[in-house]
C-alpha cells in the first residue's frame, strides 16, 4: 500500500529523532472532552490525613493528624503549607537484654523506676510525646525548562527541636522527556533530654553520669535525580543522594546490659554512637501505566550504605487497579533488609573493656521488614477519599548462641516486632 | 406559499451509492462528511452537527476576526491574557511542535504572509522588509504558562496550521458519540475515518497531484485513522527560474528550498498526521529522512 515517490536522489541525508510517539500522546489529549473548568487560582487545595499506628505487644502507638494546603499563586508559582501533630504513647525497648529474672530500671529522667518481668525484653514505658511540625514549600517555574523549589521545616517535641531548609533546581531536556534535578537540604537539630545528655559507657546508677543539658546535630543532604519518560506508558527515575551528619547521634534513652560470664546483667551503661556519619543511597523507580485498563505498576529499589557499616536493600511495589466509578484498589508489598552497624552489640561482656561506640538499638541491628498493605480509594462528594491499611513485620536476627548462661538461657534476644497502620486521606 | 426549507441551511446533502455526502464550506475549505449506511434524517442531523462544530472552531480561532481569543491575544498590548481550556490545549500542542521541530513550526510566523502572499506575486519581497519582521517572530519569546499567555509587542499568533486538522478530529469525536456507523470527515484534504464501512470496504481517497491540478495521482484506501497533506503547489512564485514555495522558515523569513511539493501522512488522528506532514515539509530536502524516522506511512509528490 505504501507508495513513496522519490523526488530526486539525494547525496546528503540527515538523522532525525522519532517524535510520532510524543505527538500521538499530545494529540490524544487534544480531543478529550473538556470536563470542567480549571480550578480558580485563588482557591486552596486542601489535603487532610489521619494516621493510627500501633505496634504489637502494646509498644509504641501513634496518632497523627496532617493538614496540607497548596495554593497556586499564579501559573508560575505555588506555595504549600503543611502542619502535622502527632501523639506518641507506649513503650519502646530500652536496649537492655531480657533476663531470667525481673529487672528494675531507673527512668531516663532520673525520677522513679520501672520493672520488667522475667523473660521479657525490657521496655521503657515513659515513651510519651507530642510533636508539632510545620513546613512550607515554594515552587517557581523560572523559565520554560527550569523549575525551582525551596522550603523550610520546623518540628518541636518536648525534648527535641528540628529545623531545616531545602532548595532544589530541576531542568527539562530532550523535548521534556528528561528531567534532571539537583537538591540540597540542611538540618539543625537540638536535643535536650530530661536529666541531661548521659555520659556514654558510664553506669546508669552513677550519680555523675550526665554531661551537658543539650546537644546538637547538623545534617547536609545532596540529591541528584534523573527522571526519564521511556515511552507513553513508562516513566523511570534514578536518584543518588549523599548525606553528611555530624553531631550528637546517640539515643540518650538507650542503655546497654553489662553481662557476666553466667549471663546475668549486673550493670547498665549508656550507649554511644559516632559523631560523624555519611549516608549514601541509590534509588531506582519505574512507573508503568498499563493501557488501556489504567492500571499503574510502581516498582522501586533502593540500595543504602553508610560508614557505620549499615547496608540495606528496599524493594517496594504498588499496583493500582482502577475499578468502576473512579474507585481504585492499590495493593502494596515492601521488603527491607538491613545489615547491622559495626558497633551493634546485644550486650557487653563485663570481662571486656567498654568499647568507644556501642548500641543495642535493634533498629541498627540486622533485620528484615516485610510490609503488606492495601489502599482503597473512592470519590466522596466529587473529591478523592482513600484509606490504607498496612501490616509490618520486623524480624530482628543475630547470633542466638549469645543467649548464654543461667541469666539468658532459652531467651529470645531478637524478638520479632509487628505493627499495624491505618491511614486515611481526603482531598478537597 | 411554501418556503424551501433547505435554502436556509449552510450545507447540502447528497445521496450517493451506499452513503450520504454532506458538504459545506468552512475555514475557506470545501468540507465533506461521508456517512455510511445511514438514513437521510440521520445524515441531515449529523451534517448539521458537523457544520456547527466546524463553524464554532472557525469563529473561535480565526485570525481574521476581531471578536475572538486570537484577536485579543494579537491586539499587541503585551498583557498577560488568560485563555480557556480548549485554547490551552491547542497552544500546548503548538508549543510542543515548536520544540519538536527545533523552532521551525512556529505559530508566530504568520506575519510573514504579509510579504509572501503568493497572489499574483512576481517579485520577491524586499529583503529589508523581511528582516524588519523577524524580531516579531519566534515563539520562544512568548511567555506561555498555561493558562496565561503574554505575547511580546508586535507578535501575532495564528493557529490556522492546527485548526483545520483539529476541527476534523473534533467533528469526528462528536459524530462518534452520535452514531455507530462508519463515517469519514474531509476538510480540504485533512481527513479522519472511524472504521471499515458496513460492506467491509475502506474509503478510497484520491489525493490530488499538485503538479497536475484536478487530476488525482494517488489513491489511498483508509479504514481508520487520520490523513493529512501539507504543501500547495499553487502557492509559489518563480523569480529568475528559481521556485519559491509557500513553506516559510520562521528563522530566516524565506521559503524553505528543495523540499517535496506535497507530503501526505497517515497517523492515528488527523492532528498528528497534519503535524507530521507540516514538520516534514519544514525540513526541506530532508523531508523524507524525517518521515522515515517517524515510522509512519507517508506519500511524497
């Protein structure tokens, strides 16, 4: 059928890129019916969310409310303001190992004590705080191809103040099929724990175990990102980030059991982490839009490593399935695997000198986390409402032979942790 | 007295073998609606619908009127003007074509038509006059952030290069909502067909040979999709044996030399076909190289 008539033989030729695909996508958009007028510029776009998070065995529970307001100032500029309040209650592991006896601990504040029964992982029951966070983000299209964004963040809880600023620049290339971005963020945190900053390695019972009232931490993040439109269905994203943290990174509430040759914890000392940490991560994500059903497959992988010896892999996948009447379901599966920090120990042997750096915080140990979740969305009064239910299971692993002697024989030093999260969003 | 009702209509209807043919003139082009296997009443209402939509688009986007969005944009006041959703889409497409063609497809280049009108033109325009217009041309100088557009003083835009193909796709979309039968929309050679006819035949389309007007050199059978042609052999001037065609380079202000007289492209829809044909012609002697890279069906003459 194809008939080509050469007008003349050519000695020269030129190489062109294929633009049909881009044109096809653009012309399809052209003829879709105009449904509604775009929203007025002076109205605010409001997103409200509620979250309930509950760990198993009555550990941490969190309730969070978030309100996000976005306003398109004009066509080039937009601003977002967000406020979050969360309330945390419950208990969290204090770092000490389980024992075949009851253990009594002085509260971190120095006022009063709590007792853990035989065989249980000691939990600090004073975990209770209210956090208020405020942030603002500003975006401006600088020109046809350049986009700037900048923001500031503040959060305050009883003993912690976090302040940060961020700035990013993105540029489109290649007929807007490629976006490159460069971002930076700087954070300054101040911690002022009740009772003061503990002296690491010193017994919790030592009356002179406090150093100063407060300490600070500074974080500098750099992010390089590349987003590429592969075809009409596929979007790929590649990010590299490096983060330099200096200052106080120890958890002042975490302690360590000092264990004798029979496995009995006779003393507890405060943990200590290095003042310097460099974190890096590589992130790859692909979003695939399955046509014409409108399903979206979103798969990502992150590799993380730092100079504390932690490496981790995260595989995350979401699959959005469009149902009738603008309802959708979105199953979510996530797998996270982490290697322990070099200075992670379950406890210290009293025959050994106390190391400079040590932590028994399971979050810096070897662990695997599995997440399974489902999100359901539906329009309510013309606006999107969605609710998400997720279940997390964290399996902490380590050397089981460390449960030694009469003090620890038969005890699980690495108990699994589980949590359930229920989240709802409404956008209007 | 019986009044002839059809005399008030802006279109005519003819019964052909196997289909109805509705005809009208919009955008200075002969327009046809071919309706397969329908009765006269439906043919009449569909043609009326097609005419109304084509006329709406003409009135809204014609640059020869003083009461539409194009007139407001071209009024030369250098103001920021907010445009409606339909105009946003057309300008977005024009903006995309500008980028995809490295600035050769430019809706701000219409002012060159004052000098290159090709109507009994026997002389080249004055080079100084052409140079004087160039500062007013160049879509990159416009500030476009949908829905807000600001044209620099002196710049005028013309969506005529997209409008006819757009009207074809829009009319086809409206007809599609009204009938399950096969139809073909043809506005001055820009065509869309929705599906095979009821007798399983494709529509047979004759493409006029630009070198021998009135004679058709090419027959194309079209079942579904868009077909558009770019190029017009009637609009050229010949000075000192050199032929100057009507496709102008917005960067130089002069016609693009060495290209085919006409490019016809088949694509999913008429706008896509039209944009590919126009951008191909703007490549001059490299038109065919461009079309080969697009992996589309095309015909050159």
